[in-house]
C-alpha cells in the first residue's frame, strides 16, 4: 500500500488526507493543535463559494465542481455545510472585472444573471445602489460553514483510516520530525498554511485579517439574504448564519502577522471601515454593533495563485491559499491527489517561479474612502 504523510489539518490538508485514504493510501495526518482550531485560516465561521474569477476559467471550473463536492459532503454527514443563498457582485465599473467574469461564466455554462443596480432591492431588506453600474448574480453561489466543515472533514478522514498525529512537524530530509519521532512514508505533503514560510523558502506573506459579524434584525439571515462582494471596494459579506451576525468585512490586506502567537484582537480601524461600508450600502443597518469578531490570516502569494510544487522527489508543498482557497477544497483535493499520485503534472502557475503581483483572483485591494 502506498503511504503518505500530510502535514496540516486545515481544510486543504484534511480534504487531501480524506481523498487519499479513500483511494487506497495509508495516510498519516499531522496537526500541531486540533482540526478547526482558531489559529487556522480554515477556522473562520464562514467562507464564500463563488465561481466568478475574472477571465480565469481554471478557478471558475474548479469552484463549480467544488460546489457539488460540498453538497455531497453535507449529504454524507447529514448537515447543511453549504448554504446556497446566491451571491451578488456589486459592479462599479461597467467594463470591469465583473463583466469579464460574466463572459467566463457564459463560456463555461455556469448560471448567472446581469441585473440593473436597482434590482438589488429584491434581495436585501434594505439596499442602496449608489455608484453601481450593474449587478452580477450567481444564483448557485453561497456560504460554507467553514469551521464546521473543517472539523467534519478531519473526522471523516480518521473514520476512513487516517492516523492523526498531534505535534509540531519539522522537515527532516524526506521525512517529518514530530518531537523526537521521525515519520517516513512514500510521499510527504506539507499543507501547513500560514506556518509554511517557517519551514520552506516560499513566496508567502502572512497578513492579519479582521473578520466582523454584526448584530442585525432577523430578516437579514441566510439563506433569505444572499452573499455579496464589492470587487472595487474590497468588501464582502453575507446574512446572519447560526446567530453569529451578518458578516460585513474587508478583503484589504492587513499588516504582517505571526499566526502562532499574534494578538487576535480586531483593530478599531477595521470596525470603522466595515461600519462605514455597511451604512453606505445598507442604510437601515447604520449604527449596528459588532456581535462577533475573529482574527484569522491570509497566507498570500504575490499573484494570489497557489503553491503546488515538488521541492524534492516525493516531498510536496501545498499552500498559499491567498484568501480564496477554502471554497475549492473538495475539488482541489482530488486534483492534488492525482498530482501526488503521478497521474498528472501540476499546472505551471503553481510552481516556485517568479510571480508578478496581482489581486485579480480576490478583489481589487482598493478601499472606498
């Protein structure tokens, strides 16, 4: 039987471990804390799933496939892990990123609608269309219960025979050292998220990302209220899920952050920025208070492309989720499993080559004044 060690039990590592175990591998999954622990980027309460990625059809196809994966996973465990609430892109530029996305969705046969800005009133209890050229609606996009999905995936992996080892892992040649133990296998996949830069020379920057959920009236709930993204303002959110409040926060890159010991208190500037946007787009929510907040982190590559690279024979690095990786996990695990198994080579975009800075796979990085 082929053997593999996967380091990191976030959503990427756990999904890959599950996929490999269910396709005949002997899998050891190493995690220094617990799957779904609050230091993981995967431990945020929610993540959005959307297929729009500008002109890039590779990510669009993968996200569309991942949607089916999330639905199957939820059915398997009897939980609604994916809430298909729909998503509206608030397009400020009539010829901008959203128009390019619509062209890609059209080419791939992924459902979407182009709506007049005023039609947003159909979807939100209160809404102001100021400054918008049109709306791009993805009816099959939605919200993933992220932390729960991570925990469930890790549990399914152990049920499938994966051995979960607790401890801090370090590279040890082609092996993995955990404390005084040296673990060996045919293949090793390092999927340590924001900790990867400590272990390998990778083009990664770790940033502090403040996540804010606001106390709102009961009509602002998922699935009745859709998710939304304002690409040019780098803002996004969704209605209340599980009583933790309406998520409205910024995708602007935060300050450098140390994930293990960094101070996990949101900045007042983040609160003011998100509150200002909430008031501007949804006036009835002016003055809403933060109900729940959480600090996570992005492990960013310069171009927001991921890293899937064999650093030496049999040793792979799998990281750089760059703030847009969670939603792809079920489909991405299948892809990476085939790469690790030697069935296909990874896309060149995921290598350790020189990368040109770009924000196009997420949002613009600009913030409205």
